């Protein structure tokens, strides 16, 4: 059986605004979805994945060469810079795992190229049939991302708050604009099967990135929202289904885990597969889970350390790491 890592994360409480740089008239809007029959704000999975890559990029710039990324964000040019735009390392008959970039391995990639040559247009379809010519096909270089991330959804409905602002322009002119603001937490989930990675040990770098995220979704000098986890739930299991996505519930300003408690009591999730950490450890749900054998810790980083320890102890991951490291 393969080891699977699933997780649910909820951020701290803050004021979210201007998370994508799009406007409706002079109003900077938040993305919204209908969630449980009410309007909630949301942050895309793509934005979270981008922030994971950027976390590794900054760590690499500080000297951790293991975390070198193929796609790097250039702050001056405000554009992505590619080290290997053709993903050559993945096209060899035998992939050299050590030569691959961590973002290509974990997050995947796709390069679609058109046909190199075209059929003579003058010949037309009839001419092509007579001569037996075939339309050249394009090529696709791709790798499916191993790390799967859900869209982040606010833990409370959006009340429609808008702030109105004014900005001075040239002499005698003033620009008026408005910004949608939502005071909330966000929760999202993730899934990863380490055996699918070219370098299985990168699962530990994924955990470090997820508990270390800061800014997500287009923050800039006028807006800061801390996307680092306030609470986390990890699950290390042979089960292929997560069964814990969006398990946080906020009531009266406090976060609890009623659905997770129900699933553990029902036997759908084994208590010894779970590690809970952060502020939610003080909730009634976490206390009930601790009584039936769930590991509950006060800190998010402590929970990350514990789940990394459990992954290192999994026999299938140890054997897989040794096999992929062999010449």
C-alpha cells in the first residue's frame, strides 16, 4: 500500500482585500462563490501553489540549493524567469531525479507546442488525400502536479463590506475608488502521494512550505493578509480518500472540528492517523479527539515536525527513497 498525506489548513483571522488585481468599475473586488447557500469569498488553488513555489525560491536564494526552482519570480521585471523552458531533464529515457527542479517535480508543468511544419495550403484537402500527406501534430510536454490543493474558502459568509478611498493625482484632480474587504479566516486542503515524486523526500519540503506561507494572492504594500496556518490537521494513511477537506467550522469567532469528530467516531478515519496542531487544539472537538487517541499539539510547527517524523518511519517511503537513489 502507498502512503498518502492529506491535510486541512485554516489561516488566522484578518482583513482580506484586493487579492487578484481585478476591478468592476472603480471597485477592487474579491472572488466569491456560493458555499452552503451563502456567499463566501475565496482564493484560488493556483495562488496557493504559486506561493509555495515562491517560498522555495526565497529559501534557495538564502542558500538551500535543494529547493532550486525552475520557474523564478523576478521582482524587478515582475515576470517569471525559466531555467529550463523545455523541461529537458524530464525527456530523457531515464529521468535523473537529482537533476530535476523541486517545483517541476511537486507542482508539475505543461508545454504545448504547435506543429513544426504545415501542409501546403495550395494543395487543399483533396491534394493532401491524393499525396497521402498527413497534417503534422503538435507536441505536449507535461507532468501532472503531485501536490493537489483545493480552493480556499472563507470560514464565514461575506457581508459585502466596502471601503471608499481617494487618491490625489495631478493638480486639481482626485481619483475615487472602493475596495471590497472581508474580515475572515480561510480554510483549504491538500493531498500528496510521496511515491509519485521523483524525489520522495521532497514531501518534507512541501510540509515546510505549507506551514510557512506568508503572503498569498497578490498582496502588495496597500494590503497584507497573513496566510500562514493558525491550525492544521494532517493525516498519514493508506486510504486513498482525504475525508477531512474543509473540516473546520467557525462559530462565534472560534474554530472547531465537529465533522472530523463525527468521522473519527464513525470509524471512517482512524484516530492514530491524525495529527492536529495550532489554536484549534483548545477546542471541544480537539479535546474529544485527543481522548480517542488523536495526537493534538499546541503548535502548527510542532504538528508539522510530528507528521514528518511519522512519514520517515513509513517502511514503503524508506524503501522507495533507497530505490530511487540507487544508480
